[in-house]
């Protein structure tokens, strides 16, 4: 009996040691975060530089990846967050919550805090709608516009084969949960879509690639594959938006630098003109030259 107890304890101890060795042999997280110029991050397992493009592998088996311009990545850091838990499909929409107090106040000021029927009077321009919704949910309007471009091509009455509707292609169930009664109303659609995009960004710790993949394929697919699902449509969708958005940011930075350079050049122009004018102006000696002449001898009086 005593020998059996000793054997049982030894077996249990061996099992604990084996588990501990296995855990120590495997790093807590091998993932990194690629820091993008626009402030977003992309979680990846490893990367491969291919000239001007860096391929970020989102899974260890290289099945999921996204290509990002190398000059859009400002640095890397270790991802210390815990892995995303795999949730059942029934909980896939549980993250939709009411906006924050600040978002509500911004929303109320916009004049269309509720996503009901279209209001009477002329509809505001789309850029105004996007700017107000982006401000309410703390998003970059350029990002929202890039999503609209990829989703509907700015067609407010677009309908996908699967039934998604409007500018940001909201599915009827998602629209209902977001409080969007009319998906063809640009104000309601962009408002609901912006709220949904913000919630996805918060869900994935502002990992833009995962949020966009979830917007296209659904959060349950992102959690199932722990990254961008291996669907050609979703990969192309994510790559298109990231490329377009980064292109906009790069163009804006270039324009800002050119504007600053022009301003500096203009500020220096008056000084250059003054210095040039001063260098060309004749000196006093040049303005009043001594007369070339003869020397007159003056005799002293006798």
C-alpha cells in the first residue's frame, strides 16, 4: 500500500514537471505588434520583408497574412496581451454596447442621434455625415470613408447578394442591434456602421486588420482562425482598405511637409529680397565720387 502511494505521488509529480517543462519550453507569446504610421497596430506571429513590402503572418502556420508597405511601419514591440478567447457563435454580437457619454453628447449635437426615418429637409452632404459620426465614435474620417468605398462604392442604395445594405453594408440583424431602422438612410447607416467599427476596434485592442476582417467576415470567424480568416474575399478586403487608408495618410503628410516648406520659403523671401536690394544699392562713396581733376597750388601771400 505504501509503495502504491509513493508510485502515485511520483507519477503525479512527473506529470506536473512535464507540464511545467512544456510551458517553459513554449514562449508565453511569440507575437509582435507592428506599429503603423497611422497609429494602429497589427498583431502578427512573424514577418518577412520583401523589398518595399513587409508581409505580416497572422498565424504560426503562415496560412494568414497581410502585406503592408514597409515605410508605413514605424516599429515593432512584443505583444503582451492574452490570446483572444474562442467564443461560441451565439456570443458573437455580445460586444455591441451603448456609446460612451462623450460619444452620446457628440451624437446629440449632430442632430440625428437616433437612427430612425430620414428627417425632413435636405440631407447633409456625405462628408458632413462621415465627419459627425467619426467624431462621435473617435474614428478617423479617412478610415470610415475607406470602409464605405470598399463596402458600397459610396452607393447609399447598394445591396449585396447576402442582403447587406447601404453605404457601410449593414446586415439586417446587425442594423437592428445597432438601432438602425433604415439602412438606406445615409445618416443612420454611417452612424451605425461607425459605431460597429469602433466596437470591433475596441474588441481587438485597436488591431485594425482584425477589426476590418471581423467587419467583413464576422467576429466569430476572426476568433475561430485567431486572425484574418483564410478567405480570399476577406484578405483582399482588408488589404484594400489598409492600402487606401495608408495612401491617404502618406499623401496628407507629404502635402503638410510641402506646405511647411513653402511657408518657410515665403518667410525667407522678403529677407532675401532686402539683402539683394541692399547689395545692389550704391554706397555713399559711389553716390558722391570725388571729382577727377587737377591739383591747384595756392601760393601763400607775400
